[in-house]
């Protein structure tokens, strides 16, 4: 293709790109972000159905607890009234809702009534909102409450508000750090200062197009929002580098010839690399837990835009900037890497065996990992985390757990509640049978009391548990509650952080084999079609999978739990992103074999490919590590660390081990023999 030499073709592409970039740049400000992880559960899951029923019957109301120190009871009652008058506040519960304090001195109130509200110099309110815990409009109300007095608060709605604040701020911080680092790395690796600007402009357009088209989705997850721009930028650099490095190889032949040959010689590598990355992300779209579709679709779309930008825009940029590239040439600051090729050849048999050791050892240890299934907790040391810890120290830890039962049966409810109260980690149970004497006929119970627990044919039971941090005890308690409830009632739904975590665990565990099979299968198929060789995709996928297993094995040896959704995502991201390195190395080796013997082809392929792979890996690794360092959210930190470390492992295996396999299995890989 020579579209870049035709003036009208160049203008059409540039005008269309300009219009799309401006319009989608505007729409990017209207993309909605979702922080509710239960939204991505399968609609057939118990939690998903339970939330819909809860919303239709009792309403899904957010609740927080507010603790103060050093206030009098009268001051606390006044604070209660002030909060009660705020927008979106449905009710505020304090000890005066249970005891007439004007008639009963506080010292005469029984401890079982006073304890949940007053402990020494501390007092606690429970605030119920008219909206659910993920409603962003509650942020203003929470800010107003914080301004009323010095206080400490805990509750799911606070976690979500904190996540929104952190994600929106850190997106800018992360990009503000990553972009300058990328510029520095590109300058060190480039031959001209202008080519750095060309790369950034090309990929910048692709990022804007991807971000802007997200407006056509109902929303995207906070994990996707925080990571998508940085990952798209970092993973797309190698496409630009493939073409520009080829352009420099042929510059002595003249501008048009250099661009034409650079486009032709890099097209296969760029196309193969982008397709493997796109298909790696597309595998996530088949997850039952739909956050995989969310992240997979947005990132796959981003890589597609980056591919189109590099294939269509970069050659035009090179055409117009050719003179400026010549004027801004500088020496390469990277060391000569020819020695790596010679080392690989000399140590080829040792390196050949090392892959087997790495693959077996990595696979064994990665299988020993401990996994977590929620990633929205606030970071240690934050005000929210400190508040939660202090309230737990004074009043005890508290994690609500809601059971919705179809129908009502007083005797069964009494028996069920009695059993629930006997469970370890359950501190109290709120139900109609614990609020009103179960011997009283329900027709005589006031509607304002009964409606809190019975509505539209459903009975609500609320448990308070001490399990606030995800652990194996989460799943043991949840299993016990479900089995016990099902022994009394045929139809029940379970709502709260604990049961939703269980449903997320069940969903993502179900997705494991599916995601891995699809990602590996699609990547294998792309390489097979592009290279028309059955052995090559086996070798390339094995090398990258070994790097993934080693990466996860290191996590296991460190004794650090892995967020399971991060594990699934990194399996696809690391495969899709770093298989590019293996594709480039293989393409170069096969090309060099047209004119060289095995030894010299290996040395030359390593020598010419390593700088490009190194720069791409360095940028992607830096992006991941910056996400890990800067972010305060567990999910983002997890993926960032695994990606940063995994990228460098894949880089090392690609330049050291892959060439030895290309050398040893040369007769099965290279169809054309060298013309020497």
C-alpha cells in the first residue's frame, strides 16, 4: 500500500482522524464508571436475584455507622436530628429510639441496650440512607455529615465513595507519571527526537478514540477506567517501534522507499502482535463474571485502534516529518546488544533445558497460590481504614448479612434465628421474631414494625457478623448460613459482602478453564495462520506461558495472596501483550535465515530484535509498576505488580530461551533455506 504517497488519500485520512478525535475526545467526558462488583455477576446467581428482590420489597438502602468521642447524650441527640434533616437520609438510630431518656437515666439502661450505642467516652449512631451503597449522589450528603462534627465512620457506601475518589484522581496521576517516563525511555532508544513525538501523537489519537467510544457502553468498571489508558499506551508502543526501526533500516534508499519497505516488512509482525493481544483480551469477554467482558472489550478495542493508528497514521507522519527526523537525529543511548546473541548461542543447550525447569517449577508453585475475590478495600493507613479499625476496637467489628426468605412461618423463623445466633462470628440477628414476641399474632403487630421485616411475600432477617476482612471463614460462614436456612425454607436469597464474595468466587472459578483455553487457543490460531507452521505457535505459547507461571509462582513463594480476578486478567494480558516479543523474534529469525546459516541468523535476530523488545518491555513493565506504586486499590495494585514483573520475565525468556528453540528446531520452522 502506498496511500501515504497520494496527497488526496493522506488528506482524507487526516481529516477523518481529526473529526473523530475531536468528537470522541468530547464524548470521553461523559463515560460513566461503575464501582458495584455485584453488577457483573451472572443474572442467575443468588446474590444478583436477591438484590433485585430486595430493591422491589424493602428497598436496597445504604447504611453507615458514625462514632464520636467526648460528646454528651444531648449533643448526640442534636447531631442525630441534624443528620436526619439532610437529603437522602431515611432514618438515624440512636439509644433514644429504644429508651425514653427523659424518664430513664442512662446509668439505669441495661447494658444489652446501651452497649451498641455507648462505650465509655464514645457514642455511635446508625444512619440509613434512601439510596443504595453505590449511588454517587450520596457523596455530597456524606461530605455534609463529615462537616457537622469530628467523627469516625464505617460502611460500604464509604468504601465506594472512597473508591470513586481514588480512581478518578489516580487516573490523572498515573498518566502524569507514565507519559514522562515513556518519553524518557523513547528518547534513550530513538534515533531522532521527532520520532518520539510521532509515536506519542499516533498512540494519543488511538487512546482518545478508545476512551471516547466507551460512551456507547452503559458504563465501565473502575478497574477498567483506571488501567485502560495506561495499558493501551504501554502495550501499543511496540507496534510503532516495529515500523520506525524498519524505517531507519531503509532510510538510505529515500523517503518513499524507506516508508514503503518499513510498512511491508513490519506489517506481518504488527498484525500478528495486535491480533494475539486482541484475542487475548477477547477471551476475557467470555467470562461468566462480566467484569471480564468489560475489561476485555475495552482493551481489545483499544489495541484495535492502536493498530489502525500505527498502520494508517504513522506512515503519513513519517512522510511529512522525514526532513525533521533527519534534522533531529541523535546517537542511540542504548548499549550495543550484540553480545547477547553470542551468549545465547554459546549457552544454547543450558538455556534449552532451563525452559523445562522454569515451566515445571513455575507451574507447580503458581498452583499453590492463595486467592482473594474482592478488591475494593481501602488501603491501610487511610482515614477510612483507621476509622474502621477504631470503631471495631470500641464497638466490635460488624459486617451485615441479609437473608430474604420466600413466605413466612413463625415457628420455622424462631428455630432458624436460634441456630443463626449460635454461629461463631454472628453477634446478633434482627428479625420480626427478635423484635416482637413471636407469640403475638402478626395481625396485631403494627404495620410500621412489620413492614421492616415482611413485605410482598418475603421475610427479611439481618445478621451482624464480625467478619470484615475476606478469609476462608467468609466462605465457611456463608456455606453454614445457606445450608441452615435451606433446611427450614425452600427459597431464600443471600445479600451482603460475604455472600456476594462467595458468588464472585464461584463465578470466576468457573471461568478459569474457559478463559485460559480461549486465550491460548486464539493466540495459537493467529500464529499458526500467520506463520503457516504448526510447531512455531507451540514453542511461542510455551515460552510465554512459562513466564506467566514463573511470575505467579514468585507470588506464591512470597506468601502474598492474589486477587483472583487479577490472576485471570493477568493470564490473558501477559499472554496477549508479551507474545508480541516472541512473534518479533521469530519473524526476524526466519527472515535472517534467508541469507544466513542457523548460528548467524540466531545472533543477528537477537541483536536486531532485543532493542525493540527491551524498550517495549521496559515501558509496559514501568506502566504496571507505576499502577502498583501509585494506586491505593487492591485490584489495581495486584494487576500492576503482576504485569510489571511478568513483562520483564517474558522479555528475558524471549531473548534468551526462545532463540535456542528456534535454532534447535530450525528444520521444522524454516521452509526456505539460506541462499549462501
